[in-house]
C-alpha cells in the first residue's frame, strides 16, 4: 500500500482536480484498488465525486462516518448496572467501510475507488491536543490493508490535516500552476516540508511536479516559467501538463473523471498520459 499526499500551499492550482482524476484513473484504467482521502475542510474532493443527495445521505446516517471520525475519538459511553455506572468504555473507531463511500468498482478487473469524505466540521479539529495528527496514520495502518493506493488531497494550508497527511504518507506530489506566485511558493513548501520531516524523523520522496491549469496558446510568461522549471528540476517535472478547459469544469460539475468526459478532448488525452506516468513512477512499471 502506497500513501501519497497531493500538496500545494497555494489554492486554486487544480490540486483536487488532479488528485481525483489520478485516483479515478488508477482504478478504472490501471485496475488498482484506490481510496482517496479528502483532508480539506472545504471538502472539494467530496463535492467532485459525490452527488449532493449521496453526500447528504452519507452524513445523515448515524452508522456512517467521515474523516472527522478518524481524527476525533468517539465519546466513551457509560455501562449502567443496577448499582450505577460501572466504568467508561471507548467505542471502537468506525470501520473503514463505514467511513468511506464507494465511487467505482469492477469485480472483473478488480479496480476500485473509494472516498473518505470531509465536511466543514473538520475545522473542529484545528485546536485539538498534540498527537491528534498521528491518528490518520494509525487508522490507515490498522484498517486500510488491501488497497494499492491511498491518495490524500491536502488543504492549501499548513494545518493539522497537512501534518497528518505527511505523517501517514511515504510520498508526495505537487501540482503547480505555472505562474509567478505558485513558483515562489514551491521552495517555501519544500523548506517547510523538509523541516517538518526532520522534526518528525520521517522521510518522504517526491513523485514529481505536475503543471496544471495551463492556458493555451501558452502565454510567453507561463511558457518561460515552465521551461525554467523543466531545466532546473529535470525529470522531476512530469512530461505532460493539464490544460485549462471548459471540458474540465464540465467534468467536475458532472462528477465525472476528465478521461471519461469528452474522451477525445485535449485535457482527456493529457490526463490519461499523466495518470500513466504517475502509475509508472509509483509502481515501477516501465
């Protein structure tokens, strides 16, 4: 099982779109068992993958859970006897099947995609005690056996959720929009990540950088930034990029992966190649 975080400290760079489509593609196109974790209180990945009625039904079911239930221990309930309260008992954490929603499954190929959804209620966890950020790693180690990939869509901030994702992961990927502000933020992200890993005593390896939201025809400034990063970062940069397109926005609105929506469109072809490259870099497939 590989746990990989999708990270960028700047919002609006297409991070969630990339994470969701790679997760979907690994399951559909490469027959992998994948679970994507929406670790952002803005719950964009959940809104992408789930229709509103499905999302509301999941959160309205007392027997179902979400990422919040993984971070927040279930309140202990008293055992009552004829002589009063005997002791406090912690309820077992919800099973992964209760905290997740199935998005895609194919019993013939074995491909599967599940989602651990998020909600705005995650903000309750921002001021919790130290050690809370380690609960996601422990939960996945105990309950996520059987998946090929766990992909974590991180928030665009340095928060308890970002820290939890890093502690649970062995690798990370950075989607980057080739504009000056995003590029300036890259070394800051990497410096913070290096310091955090040093303090935590862990090591994550980079899957690479993926250019997203690339306009076409590519403006001169954007093209210069992309060329400079390819020159300085070499093979770390994925050879393909994801373009800005109304087809991408429409796919998101329809809760569909880009490669299934307008299959012959430029972004559909781009994302297929990005998914294949991601699979090659993480699975060792030549």
